[in-house]
């Protein structure tokens, strides 16, 4: 067993290192971090604009006025989240190269806008907001990577205008970016023109049809989702931060799926996707942290006899409510503990299946595309994520019960072992 | 004054440990400044720290952080998983001081 664990860890460590330290994935993760406050702002207002029961209390006109007054909050943030992610990626890409990072942000944004359709239903001078949100997400990410790289390349090649001494620093800096940005944007303009002669018409359409659609279709399926869940659990079993590693690959897909649901939610049409960012964050990870350890904490309080587990419950309980569970993972311990490997891997998969089918059958509404911060306590987060629906909270409680039942025999064995050891060492 | 920097994915779980370490330092009468940051902030904060301790779940960052740590000339290590799980402030504080004094 030890030998086997050693081999597995030797495989997983380099993967974790590569995925976490790859500069594109790092910029992607940090780019989403930049956009997150705006995404959450928009989400909060979707929640407020759709308060339950309010539509039954006030008149229809008042309800419509209320919704249209709050609408711009999310329309200007959540709906066009791609924009903020792109600025974030461009900024962070140039920042690691120690360049003028703000130019990285604007060159990425400019390049993306050049590639974006600027006509809608025959009206020119219009940028469809849908292409700044979910539909443009993948194009935006690629464009941000490439434009920031090109900008940096041109800066490094010293293709800048040198200012004579005595010119104020700020003035010199604004000129130093001129040539690199001009060259970068020109290249994207050429790409746009070339694509206008292809059947795809726009680059956006090309990326969407050839890359984004197949990838999101794959990512919204059950097999890919279970694989992602298992990988998160497996990394954590070796004490490596599973989410941060797996999310760096899956986040663009999950966010794009999420945004499709959000668009449908505010338009009042049927939500297309079950698997979304919130499917993972709220119903699987967000119940006490990775592996849904809130149920384990509850188990410790219910059946724990050993001092070790009782102490751990006191330490890990309060943090667990807010989905921080390192004390449980390292303290139980879960890492490298063969006894918990079975519930650790099985419980999240069972919960993923239950959540998926309860949404597929319509018992529980699908996630409404609202981004709920990951530190939001369970029950509340399920309510919010499903667009203020009580069944979202109920499903989370059901999930806690499922995890508890799967863990119970294993927790009992562990508790007995600790209890015996404690009794033994006291009688000596 | 010993300045101890802790880093993990979001700076959340290490901040639990920070509280316990401060308590331990106060009990021992050691003058310290202890704070926790998210991984991407760590390289910047290293400049004003005497030692960097990494949460065990982010131990794959040791190599990358090691480069910056060598540049600013501070020691670094991964926190012992058992001490991390027990949120054992005293053990981690001792380890940090050992690393600072050992350089």
C-alpha cells in the first residue's frame, strides 16, 4: 500500500506543479479572480431582483418596474463577464513579465473587440452583449493570451519609440506602448478580415463552433464531471489542493455553462445546463469544503467518543460552516489514510449523481447562473444558487445525509481506534 | 521582531493558524508579526518577511517560491501536515523561529 501511494504521489505532484504553475493557467485563474467581485456584485442583484414571494405581494407593474430598475446591475457585470476576465488575463500576463501591466489589459480588450461582431440584425455600430459574455468567453481567453504575448514580444524586441531625456516619465511611458499596441491590434485586424472571407464569417463564430461548443458539451456531461470530481478528491487525498488544480482547467467551461443558464434565467426561458460552476461549487464542494466534510463534522459531534475526534470537531466545525476544511483534511486525517479512501472517493460521486438526476428530472431547479461566493454556508448557498428556490437548500441537506451515511461506518471504526488508543495510554 | 509569512491557496485556512500562532507567541512573550496570504500574493510579501511557511496542500509551490525566497534571502518550508491539521500554533511557531535562527 505504501509503495503504491508513493508511486501515485510521484505522478500527481508534477501534474499539480505543472497545472498550477503553467503561466497561461495562472493568468487564467488570476483573470477570473479580477472579474470575481463584479460577477458577485451582479449575482447579488439577480438574487435581490428575484426575491421570492415579492411578485405575489406587489402589483404586476410595480414588479416589472422593480426588476427593470435593478436589471442594469447584472446586465453590466455578470452578463458581460468575459470583458473583465479578458482585462484580468491580459493584465496578469504582462505583470509576470514585469511590463506595464495595464497595457496588457487594454491590448487584450482591444484585440478582443476587434474580433467581435459589430453588427446585430443589420444594425451596425452595435456590439451584441451576448458576445461579451458566455459566447465570447473562449475567444476572449485565447485572444487575451495571444495579444498579451505579442505585446510583450514587441516590447522585448524594443520596438518602442525612444524619448529624449527630459521628457516626463509618464509621457515617455505612454509612447513606449504605442508601437507594440499598434502592431498587436493590426495583426488582429488582419485576422478579422481574413475570417470575413470564410464561411464562419467571424472569428468568434469560428472559435465558438469549433472549440467552445464541443468543449462545453463535453464538460456539461456526466462522465467529464465525475472525472473532475474524482480528480479533485484524489489530489486532496495526497494533501494537494485539488480544486485549485482541477479548476484551472475546468473553470472556463463551467463559467460558460453558468452564463448560458443565467441568460436563460433572466429571459425566463428554460435553463439549458445542469453542470455549471455552481453545480460543483454549491452542491458538491460547498458543503463544508472539498469532499463535503460538513457531514463528517456532524458525524464527529454525533458519534465521536475519542478525545482526538472531539477536539477536531471543535477546531474544524466553525471553519467547516464556511467551507474551509483543511483542519479536517489534515487533522482527521484524510490525507494518505487508507481507511477513508472509500468514503472519500465514493461519497462525492454519489452526491454528484443524485444532484444531477434530481435536476434532470426537475425535482430541483437547475442552477440559475448566479455565482455564490464559495465561503457561503450550505443550505443558504443552495437556496441562492437555484435562484432563491427552497429545493436548492433541501437538496443540500439530502446531500449531507448521503455523505453522512456513506462515512458513518468508517468514522465509527476510526473513532473506536482512537478511543482504544487513548484508553490504553491512560491506563499505562 | 520576527516576521512570519504563511501562504496557501486563498489565505483562508492558514489564517486559522495565524490566530493560534499569535496566541502561542504571546504566551511565550515573543515579539512577532504573523500574516497569511493567497499564493499569488506570496512572492511580493516575501520581501518584508523573515520566513515563508507554505500550507501542505500547496507544497507543489515550494520550488517556485524557493526561487523568490533565495533572491530575498529568506528560508522557507512546508508546514507539517499533522501540525496543520491540529492547527498547532505553537509547533508551527517553533518551526518558524528555528528556520529564522538557522539561516
